[in-house]
C-alpha cells in the first residue's frame, strides 16, 4: 500500500505557491474507488519522479477539495507552478494519469 492520505490540509495559497509540477490527489483511505485507482496513480508517478505527489483526505467541511471543486474520488489535479493544467477523475489505468502529467509538462 502507498502513502496514506494526509488528514492535515495545506492552505490553498501554499498549494498555489508550489514550484514545478505537483499531482494533488484527493480521496480517502476507506474509498473503494481510491483503493482501486491507487496502483494506477502510483505507477504513473513512479515513471515521473520529478512530480511532487500530495495525497489529501477529502470530505465534507474540507476546504481544499472544495476550492478545486472536487466531486468524486479519487481526483488527481495536476498543477504546474500554481496553475491547474489537467485533472483525472477515477482513473481506470495509469495511462490516464501519465497523459495528464505529460500535458502539464508540455505547457
């Protein structure tokens, strides 16, 4: 099993200030969709070690997920230098996540 979802949330301003490419993953440890997608997300990120991966526990009353308008878990928001470049919702394979990362790298 990969790293756990962080229950302590960073401020949106801190996320927006991060340099480089960041994969911000929203979900929760008990979510079946999140557990099913974990291997796909991990595989895609292992092929891109320069991408920072932040797993954030989401749910009611969690402002960071609301600020990104997250509706379903897992959602991976790919950010480059503070700007959202791509997102993947409930990835069915690692390719979806890889393509989102590549899209962010091109721009």
